[in-house]
């Protein structure tokens, strides 16, 4: 227990220090969308409308890219308010797309009475801390704490990923919750205790009310359950229960959206072809979206992946680490998410959003690379790689057994 307390302290310090470093070295730290998210956050905090707009514009002007800020200021110089275009009745669905995922705004609202305009920074730091704890301690308990901490270091050192962790929008919170869900699913498969699946359910609810990424969580776990069932591995039962525990939050969010009259999936799909509902809707939004995404995969997405070693080398190393070195059903969700997360791009196939939409894939890749590195170093030192499956006293012969620096489950 004493060692675990030190691990907790070490992970917390790592998360805070890493957030400070990334925050200080990253530009920009938000985008135009922050105008909407922070306006709603201030609305939840009970701030008057005029102050909502002023503070939201101030946060945007401070942390967005100079080009975006100049574009908004140019519009203001032409007369009117940045909010005027949102008063058009046809744009209500667009505004409600932001309103429909309220968790980030609620957290900012909770911090606003104490921190004022700096409230989003606290939420950003908490998201980074959640991510660190989930990967270092949660996934670390499944694959070993050494690999977990190495994965966190790789994550914060990767500018293609780390920038989204500190972004002053729901992105970092969603990544933190996504990592927590994958780690908790691994803990449940590994140990089978009810507390892990209950925590997985709670994290999945939070994720569903943060970003559309939550829809893909039961698909990830369901895919793993089917593969395990076909392979006749007992892990399929726990994976199937995990699928149910993450599908219920999706159903809850769907019911919430329907009862409050918030946008449906059809509205989300119509957003891009209608240019945020300024143009007429298309007859088949799903077909339109799939067609656009298919053309983009052919060019430039696939050529970019193949032509960029900074993308395909981590992909290869990460998969090798997870499948060959890890080799456990407890980390199967990390493997499956690499293939399934790209489908989230179908919701909004806009090229400028591709790195942001598919950033959660890096969570799995960094864990896989960490496993590969730890395994390689162990072999070079002439010892049995601690990243390989090791059966503990309670798990000897179990399909769910995997530990790196094994920890006895209490």
C-alpha cells in the first residue's frame, strides 16, 4: 500500500508538471468553437448575457490563433456583434450542437465563481491529470506501472497529441475520459471486480456528455467481445458485460437529447453539407458524408499516413507492442480502438479536423510503444521481460493474467 501511495503522488506530480510544460509551449490553445462553449459555460454559471459574450470573446482572443482572432475582429470592425449570425432561427440547430454536450461547460461554470475567466485553465489541467492517472495507474496496473508511466511521458512529448490535452474546449476532457474507459475496461477484464465495471459505467456516462467519441466505446468493447467469443476465450463474458455497461450511457444520452429537443444524428450529419445550416439540407446526409470521407481517405489521408514516418512508424511500433508484447485480452480494447476510432471521422469529415478527431488513437499507440520499449530493454539486460504475461498467485493459468511489475489485487 505504501508503494501505491508513492505511485499516486508520482503520477499526480507528473500530470501537473507535464500540463504546465505543454501549456507553456503550445500555441494556439483554443479555436473559434471556444466562443460557443464558454458562452454556454457562463450561462450555466448564471452570468448575464452581456458578460457571457464579453468573457467568451476575451478567452478566445487570449488563447486562439492570431489568424482566427483577426478574422473575428475584422467582422466586428464591419459592424455588429460576433453573435449576430447566431440569432438567425435556422441556426438554432447549430448552436444546439454545442449545447448538447454540456459536461465541459458545467465544469467551467463550477470553477468560474472562484477563478473567473481563468476557469477553463483549471478544467484543462484536471483533464490532463485524469489522463495521466488513467494511463499511468489504471492501464499501468494492467500492463505494469513502468510501461504506464513511459506511455504518459511519450504522450506529453508528442506535439501531435499533447496539444489536444490542454485545449480549452472539450477535447482534453474527452481524451482523459476515453483513456479512463479503456483502462477501466482492462482492469475489469483483468480482475473481474464489480467496482471496475461500475467506474467504467460512470466514466462512459461522462464521456457521452462530453464528445461524440462516447458512441464508439461500446463498439470497441463489443468488437473485442465478439473476437474473444469466436476464439473461445473466457474473456468474452467480461468484455460483453463491459459492452453493456458502455452502451447504456449511449442510450441515456440519446434519450436526454430526444427529451430536450437537442440535435439528432441526422442534424449532426447535415451540419457539414449545409455549412452549419446556412444552405439547404442534402437528401441523404449519411451517403453524402460517407462519399466525402471515402474520397478524402483516397487522397490525402492515406497518402499522408503512408508518406509520413512520424505517423506510420508509431502505428507499427504501437501495434507490435500491444499485440506481440502485451498479448492479453485485458488490453484488447486498446488494440481495437486503433481500428475503430477512425470511423469517428465519418461524423464530421473535415480535413482540418482530422488530427483532432483521431487524436485518441495515440493513447493506444503510446501504450503499445511503451510496452515494446520496456520489453526490449528487459531483454537487452538479459532478464525475462516484465512486459510479458506473468501469472500472479490468484491468476495463475487465467486468460486475463498480465502484469508488469506484478501487483497483488487486494
